[in-house]
C-alpha cells in the first residue's frame, strides 16, 4: 500500500471514530446532489437564469398525443388506416398535393385547442417564463401545447410550424386560418386556394420544406447567451434541431426515457423516465408545486358535454315508446275486431 493511500485510510478511521464525516460519506452526499436536486440548486442559486429549452413529442404524450417513433405506440406505427406508401408520406408536400385526405383526417384529430390540454411539463416551462428564467423555448412539436400553455410569442420558436396560420402549397398565398380550421375540423375536407385552386394546408413544416427564418436567426443569438440547456422528450433524430445540444457550451440536462446524447461528466445530467413525473418532483424541490398546478388548471381545456348524443338518445327512446304504443293500439283494435266478429257469428 502506498503511503498516501495509508494516510487516507488512517484519516477515514480517525474521522469515523470521532463521529465526523468521512470522504466516502462526502462522496455519497455529492451523489445525492446529482440529478433533480442538483438542477434545483442551479435554478435556486441563479446559476441558471438564461435557460434554453428544446422539446420533442415526449413532452406531449401525457396529454394523450402519441409520439412519432416509439415502436408499437408511435404515430408512424399506427397509420395503417391511411394506406400510405410509407409512414412519413403523411407529412410529404408532394403526397399532400396528390392525396391530401390522410393528412386532413389526422389534422382533424390532432387540431390544437379542441381535445388535448398542456401537460405539467408545458406548465413548468410557463413558470420558467413567468420567473424570467426562460431564454427561449424551441419545440419540434406541432400540437400547439406550448402556445396554449401561455408561453409568450417572443419566447417560443415552433421549429416545425403550427396550425394557427395556413397557405397554399402551390402559389404560397396566405389563407384565412379560421376558415381552414373550419374546413378541416368541421367538414373534414381539404381547404382549396381561392387564388389558384391548389391545396391549402396549415403552416406545418413538411418534409421537403425549410424551417422558418426566425428559427435560424434567433438560434444564432441564443446559443452564446444560454447558461443551461434543457432537452426534453426527444429522440434527436431530425436535423437541424437535433444539432442544438452540440452547439451550446453550457450545462445540459436531458429529460428522456432513453439516453439519446452523450452526457459529459461534470457538466451534464440525465434525468431518466417520464417527463411529467420528473417535472412534478423538480417543482416540489423548488417549492413550485402549487404554482405548477395552478398554471396547469388555467390552461386545461374543458370538454363540453356531448349534448348531441343525449338528445339523440332521448329521441330514440321516444320513437321506441311511440312505436310500442302504436303496436299496442293495433293489437287492441285487432282484438276488438276479432271479438266483434265472433259475437256476430254467435248471433247468427
């Protein structure tokens, strides 16, 4: 045994005998400060006050929206009903030009603000914004839940577009967003351009289309400013957004089920598991639990009762009852007629 090692061992024994904290205990204490506790400390001590956030489909699965690539449950594995030549065709401009039906049907099911509410993760990002800690949120999602959660426009970059505006895919003429929504959601039909007769679609970035100029412009400004990057619920498979974690020079925290990027020892944290569950725990550590629940409640979509079905049931019940009474009345009339006939025979 080397002299240094012997000294360390003796120091350990002395510290233990005196009831002091050994180096191994210090190591354990340091380890407990990893993960969510360490992240909470960064936020509480203002080591992180210009937080850059990158989100993917995993932050929206808690709202009931499937991600794209999870085997078995992902969107791309469950598009059989559309009879697509390949799953990604549903977001292909040329395919939409010739066969718009599949995307229109999917858009009707996923249209923001109708069925799906922001998750605890979205509400946490709203709290970061409210507290002046959010530098910018870059989302790859098209579900609009960040917008519905109340993230300000100037803090939000929807990298792959959104449903609030629309344009013709041929002449690029802007279309009325509300009218496009009505056409798709209410009638399930393809919106048509008034100018050239081409197909209109919401301003979602399809394969073969460029990302908005705003994405590139703001990213150049934000990369050198960020003092922390949160990467949440993404497979990091779609460029150029997937390159953001490699661009920053700050600490990075990955909230994800799978390890999808290299974790640098001493500067990065991997928080494995469900995003919402981990965010709830983080907010408890920060003392933000009540604020989080209040923010989530504020942006929750209230489902309207399906009055139409109730009314239809009432109508059906009344129809059944009327039909029964008619049959009963006919039976009574038949019986009366039979009795009269028999009485006439007896008299004769």
